[in-house]
C-alpha cells in the first residue's frame, strides 16, 4: 500500500468522523427542531 493511498484514506475517515460529530452536535443543540419548524412555516 502506498503512502498516498494511506493519506487519502486517513483524510476521508477524518472527514467522515468530523461530519458525524457535527451532525450529532447539530441535533443535540436543538437547531434541527427549529429548522423543521421553519420548513413547516415556509411551506
């Protein structure tokens, strides 16, 4: 396995982990519920 492939894999895994953590924070903060209400109002 080349170093380039390892670096690319680490970047993809790192991005995925960051995305999951941000998604959990977004739902936990209550912004998700506010966004749903705004979507209902705008419809």
